[in-house]
């Protein structure tokens, strides 16, 4: 998958552009060009295709750089209806 997204830290801080590369009902993986601190909470707004938009509360749970690609793992509090619809339509094979 490849969904464009915007990350906004709770409590302030710069907004970041991300690209979701994997999602599940409990979290997601995303790539971005800047580091995000593990433990940071924020709001993610993501375009899930077919006119679906989702906004979820998330926490950064891991950060890594592999072959120059910066990726982060996030857990989410509760998926909204759009997030669940993407899982139901099978965009993610898990």
C-alpha cells in the first residue's frame, strides 16, 4: 500500500508528511523524511483511496533507518470506520 498522510503531534510541533506502507487494525508503518521520537502521540490524517479519509490518534512505537529509508511504527487507539473499510476491502493482505 502507499497512502499519503499528515502527522500532527499532540501538544504542538511541526506537521510532517508521511506515506503509509502497511496498516492493521492496531497500527501502521509509515515512511517520512524526518525522525519522529518514539513515544510521541499525535493525530494522523490519511487519504485511503476511493474518497476515504481517516483521522486516528496514534503513538510512535519504533523508528528505524534502513538503506536510507526512514520508517516508523505506530499503534493507534481505535480505528475509525474508513480505516476499518480499507481493511475489509483487502488493500492490506494481513
